[in-house]
C-alpha cells in the first residue's frame, strides 16, 4: 500500500501524530485542562494522554457543556483538492478549532486563553514539514462561536510545499 497522501489511512494516522504533538506541549495542555485564571502557573500534567478524546479531539463534536470542563482543540483535515501538478498529493487544509468557555477567556498571566493557545499552536505547526502531508503554512484564523458557552478561533493551515 502506498504511503502517499492519497492513501486516506496515512492521513488518518497523521491526525493522531498531530494530536500527540499537541499533547507534548505542557503550556497547551495546561491552558486546555486548568480552568483557573493562572493556568500556566499550575503544575505540569504528568500524563497528558488523559486529554485525548476529551480536551483534544479528532471528531468534529461540540463539547458537552454539562459534563466536561476546560477548553478544547478539535483537529481536522479539510478541503481535499486534487493537485494538478503532482498526482501523489492532495492540497488540503489542516484545521484546529480552538474552543474556550467565554467566561474563561481572560487569564491574569499574559493574554486571553484562545490567543495563548494559538500562539503555542503556531509555534509548533507553522512551517512544520509532516511526512505524507507536506510543509504547513498558516492561512487564517477566523473566529467561531459554537454555543452560548464556547467560542474561539479556527486555525487553518495548508500544505504549500510537498515532500
């Protein structure tokens, strides 16, 4: 089986790799998990895997406002377009929906919670070369409102250079 980007199984495994990259960033994990006004001052999360499928999701689903606490990142691949120049690659968008409870946006440390998360995400992914996807470039960050409780931003990256 080919390992090109045309193989959707490869793209699915890339989503898991990308989610694990997020789990390796303590600042993002703290901003997602802790609901305090000083999340970056909280203790490190020893086992960040507890955030997978809860605060870090690969399913486009709005968090249950009654049971889950904290902020969320939904990792998605969007807009698969055929590349007219290279048959082994698709032009695609990697999208991160960053959702924070509106009453937890303000943090005392530096900024607003969504922007602190976006800063960390940009540092990880903007310019990153991912095998099977290509080199990522940040395109835009449109604002999203998911409910009366959750709002945030989508970070859209595309693969502008192919491996």
